[in-house]
C-alpha cells in the first residue's frame, strides 16, 4: 500500500515538474503578440489597397499588444485620416503627440486632421508654428498659406506668399495661390441691405393682400400659403450658411507622408 502511495506521489511530482519545466516562458504574451502581428499584416494589406475602413478595423485589433500599441495607433490614425474620419484621427494623433511632443510628423498629421475636422483656425496656428520652425521647407509653407486662405486670413496669406517668393522664387504654385487669394477676396458677401429690401417688399405685399382680403376667399388662401412657404424656406437657407462644413480650399497634398514608420 505504501509502495502504491509513493508511486502515485512520484507520478504527481513528475507531472507537475514536466508541466512547468517544459512550458514556454511568457507563452500567453508571445501568443498575443503573434496574433497581433498577424492582424497588423492584414491591416497593412488593406491599407495598400486603400481600403482604409478595413485597415482601421485590423489596426485596432493589432494595437492590443502593448509592444505594438504606439506603432499600430499611428497607422490607425493614418487610416482614419485618409478614410475621412478626421475627428477620430485628430484624437489619435494628439494621444501620440502627448508622448512625443517634438515629433514633427505627428505635429503635421495633427495639424492636417485638425483643419479637415473643421477647426481651421486652430489648424492654421499649428501650421504657423511648424512653418516658423522649418523655414526651409517650402511645401510646409505652401500648406500653411492654403490653410490661411481657407480660414479667410487673406492679408496674412498675402504676406506669407510674399515671404515664400523671397525664399523660393515665383513659380506655378505661387501664381495659383495668388489667384486663390484674389478669388476669395472677390467672392460675393452677404448683402444685409438686400435682405432688408426683401423684408420690406414682403411687408408691402402682405399689406396689399390684406386690402384684397374681402374680394375672394380662395385668393386669400393661396397668398397666405405662398407667403408662409417663403417664410419657412428662408431660415433653412440661413442655417445652411451657418453650418460648419469641410473647407473647400484644402487639398490632398496637405496630407503628410503617412507611409513613414513611427518609431
């Protein structure tokens, strides 16, 4: 009986030692990293195909391993930006920039996504800082001028364009930018006097219709319907003017080199 007990105890000890001695250290962590590496490879393939929605989906999965978190977050932010999800991209770039404030690629990426998310003036300030720090970069200065034009800061855009021409001389790009500034300056603005004249004419027509109320009930109803429809349409037009929309002047070449690896 003792021999059987000793044999069972010895078997249990061997099984315990075998399980622990031959198991791979940090196996769970390695399995997770390998899984995330596979997700990253799938995401890269979708990114190359310009399928940024699917790329974002797999970069999100790939960044669950702490080892890959920053690199995959950067690629996720790039996919969001190129896929038109500018607010999400802005938040992700800001998260990374908080860890590495001097990273120029991140700063440019944040500036771009900030402008494209509708915060044009904030984005212009970011581009101004970048341009001041890197006066030798003509492409960066051109982008800054484009953002100034988009935000309506035309005098500042003119000044920056003059500085650009001093540093890099006139070319087709400067001519194009000058034309944009001119077109923006000459664009028709809302005429308040026209609106007041319109309201006065409406008042007159309302007065005339009130004088003719007793002539025909049918005509009165038609005029009432017409005037009410006009009044309901005008606030809609005003709302359209005040809506925040994506700046028309911003162009594709504002996007930084998102193919650059993030260290």
